[in-house]
């Protein structure tokens, strides 16, 4: 049985053949009787399994992207460390001598 509320808070119960009509609340205010929302049918077992599989697939994709990002970051750090020239291997600057122009 559909129900609606008046602005005073009173609940009005009505049958579906009264939809669209205006009723009077106990406080005297007119209240339009709206069409009740459609009743949702329960999900089937296949639909529930489908949703769970989609959610699991999404989680696997996110984990794969995060793992790829972490591995890439670590590889970049490792190669950056190997490419760094240590102070012992840097070429020494030789001060110009007095006979050089």
C-alpha cells in the first residue's frame, strides 16, 4: 500500500486507484497522492555472480597497474644509481699553467 507524507509529518496511506488525486490531511492541508516507485525485482543468482566477477576483475586490473608502477619506479631508481658518476671517477680539472695562453 503506497504511503506519502504531509508537510506536518502525518503519513497518508492510499490505494493505487487514488494515484494523482488530492487528499486532505488531518491538519487540513491538501496532499497530492503520488505514484509509488516501481518495485525492483530481486537479482538472479547469475546477475549476482556477474557483479562479483566484474568487481574481482576491476580489483585485479588495479593491482596490476599498481604493481607495474612500483616495478617501473624501482627499476628507474636502480638505473639512476648505476648511472650516477661517483666523485672518485669524475675527471679532474687541471689548473692552467703560467705558460698556457
